[in-house]
C-alpha cells in the first residue's frame, strides 16, 4: 500500500465539508492495509464497534450525521468500501468473498495488527 498513513483533503475527516460541530474532535481518518488493498476508514468513540456500510456510490460521508450520536456509546467504524472514496481501486476483487474479507480485516483489526483506537 503506497498511501500515506493519515488521509488528508477531500474525502477525509480533515477535508470533508459540512461535518457536524466537533466531528473532527471525535473521529479520525486512517488507512487500513487489508493485505490486498489500502482502505480508508473513519473511526471514533468508545464501546462495541458497529460497522457502518455505505451503498454505491456513496462513502463513509453518508453516515456523518448519525456517527456523533452513535459515538457516545460505540466505537464507530465507517469504511470506504473498495473503489469508493479514498480506498484503493483494484481491477478485481469485487466478488462477495473478497468484499467480506475486507470487512473482516476492518472489524477484527486487533487480529490483523490494526487498532482503531486513537493514540
């Protein structure tokens, strides 16, 4: 994965327009290396981790108004699925098995060495 570790600009928490007040104090953008793909994920909050999945052709941004309320009780994980937003755009890997493996890599990050907790 050749992406910087902290996404910036449009599509990231730091560059997205019209976010709720205080959003960037709770949420951060980061890249997760699933082994085959660099995926952009927005995380924030504490507690059990719900995984918020967007539809096509949306991104994590579709959840921006719901995320602050959820972050009061949950560690929110809102990824950009492959070929959307700031995530990688491989030529293949759009079958259900590969897409599910991407989600497991994100939601079970502790087993892959990635922690969604902010430093």
